[in-house]
C-alpha cells in the first residue's frame, strides 16, 4: 500500500529500521543540519529531531532529508512510499513509475474538518512564521529556509493549477523571499502574467506533504497539466485536497503545515547566499519576489522537513538529488518517449544528478543523437543540465561504472565529444563558474552570458561489435585484473561484474 501522509511514511521507515528518532535537544541553528549531513554522508538512518529548543509556539519538530535514498539503491525508500516491493532493479522501478504516470488520477476535495493540516489555524495578527523552527542549514546561508515543500499557485488565464519546488528564505513573521528564476513554470506565471498586470499571485506552500505530492512537485510535468493528477497516478489513488482559508487554492489535506499568502508585484527582498546543490555556497545575495503571508495552518506538533543541499560535490546524499534520480529520471524518460524519441532510459548521473544525465537508446546515428541533444537542451526542464552521455541499451544509465566503461571503450575524443550551442544555450544562474554579472538577475532567469552544453556519443555505432576484440586478449585481461586488484577491487567482485556483462 502507498502511504498517505508524511507521518505514515516516517512510520514505514521506522518499521524498516531506517528512521532515527532523536529525543535529546537538537537546535535548528546548524545542529540539526550537521547531524543530517553526517547521516547523509554515512548512509545512516533518516534523523527525526523530536525535541527542538526554541522551536516556536507550536512545538514543531524537524526531519532531516526524509526522502534521501541509500547510496547504492537511491530509489528504494521512494519505491516503498509508493507501495512497490523491495528489490526492484533501477530499470524495473523506472518502468513502474512511467506506467503510473501514464494513468493520472484526479484529486478529491475534503471538508476542512477532515483535513489534518487544519488542526491549528492562524490568520491575521496571529500569523508568525517564527512560530516554526525553520532551520539555519549551512554556515554562511543568508538566513533560515524552508527548502523541502510544494508551492501551489494558479494560472490567471486558465484552470491550470501548478505545483513546484522553490526555496523560501524567512525574513520576518509575515514575509519571505522566494527563489523564482524565470524560465521555470511558476516563476513564468509570476513575472510574465501577474506582475505585468500589477496583480498579486495567490500562493500556498505545503510543507511536509505525503510522498506522492512531493515527488510530483519536482517532476517536469508539462505546462498546463496539473501535478495533482500525476501524484494520484503515482499512488494509484486520489490525492485529498482541502480549500485554503484566505484564497481559492486547494492544498494537500494531510500536509504538516500550509502557509497561505501572495507573491507581491514589484516587491523584492534579498535572497541567499545558500549552500546549493553543486556543493558550494551560491551567492551573492540578490533580490527575489516577496511572499506576504496571510495565514498558517498546521497539524499539532508538526514536522518541518528540510534538505541539506550542500553535502558536497560528487554525491547523491540528500532528498533533492535522490528525487532527481527516482522521480525526474522516469518522468524525463516518459517525456522523451512521448516526444517520439527511441529512448530506453534517461537517468541522472547519480553522483552529479542535476548537471549530468545519461540516455540509453537503440539509435546511434550521429544526426539522430544531435537532434535528441538539441531537444533536451532547449526543453525548459533541462535548463540545469549541462552535459549528456548517450549509451547503447545494454548499458544501464544508473550504473556509473558501466557508463564510464562505455565512454572509455566507445567514445573517440576527436569524433564523439560534442560542444553544443556555445552562444545560444540557456542556463539557470545557479552555477558556480560565472560571475554575478554574467549570471544576470531574476527577471532574465537564465544567465546573461550563455553557456556551452556538451554531450558524448558513447554508443558503439552500427558497425561496431558488441564485445570489443581486445577483451579476448587474455594477457591484457590479466593485467587489467591485477590493476583493479591493486586499486582495491577484489577478484570475486571483478568476476561477478564480468558474469553480469
């Protein structure tokens, strides 16, 4: 069975021995994030901080990186939340998720009395964001953040309701700045519709939602399609929604916390710096749109989940990178297939999941791969991605060793490494290798100085043998085995790898 709330998900983790409830006092001020980062780095259980001093009037608790998967099988915990059996391979997991995304299930609306997120309601002068223990996550951050939530808003020109995932920095009891970068769906609604009409954009931030809601919020669902329907498809049951108190939006009924308000036109507050997904401090501070809070509703003693983004370079060790592998990968695979491309799987490179993707395909013609790369690099959801590797369908994109072997064996540096669109490719300005002037501002969204994209053709090609000739050279194989042994790879592991290939 799928789980219907964050608390049910935590109970599932606890039943598997994958939740660490910490009863001693742990501060929201760097301590909770430090413990979480250590758990992330060591592949330990998810930490639940049950006692947070100075947590505010509602005595809230913290959850550190609840959706972070294990290092070798990052999809396992999310698979459990969706009611899938243990032991699925990455490929099997992808196909199940893709199949569910093909069958959206519309949500249902419940009465306020039946919605757990309405157990406590604060409006008007009762509103105070600091009644909740928003964590100070990285030393050097610009402030305290909510960075693991679902933003709900509406298109003023249609019935489309958009769910998304943009961090918010808390400034006062009633105000926050939200990281809106033009080129993404929700920011586009704000900059190009609401703000141009000088109208406030209604918004709700659902914190601590059931897994299917969180997972669909990070996917690249097409513009005009409601994420709520796809969340229902993921769990194979309707998501329960409930009306807000101060606007017309519907929000997930089992959320721990719902913040209601509007993003004001023409108003800005500083945002950042922040320890971002590249593993570095992203900065400098710059102006972002202002969220004015009108109401806060929540469960008794709510949980505030958060993500430690800046764990370090080269690791999928937090919630957002795990969701990239387990949610965005299957969604991107379905999107490319729907666009007519012959794609077996499109998966993030697990150790740099928001910058490198691997695509396995049966078609290795250079012109076809070039067209596929062009489509990928110019699709709005791929603005973060700088680099792609194309491999044959017998190479598992989730197996970094197999991908590296395909690059080493099949990719000619003179023929198969392609720089793509030096002057024209867009780039979301969260990268570390451009100056503040080159990154531009929020309204331009993408960097003023465009960046080159690149891809590697690591397919064998139509005429290449399935198994390179040199692998039959017994002396070369013996030397390779000795080299791997000196590097610390036991011979039994080498033998299993050869048998699997």
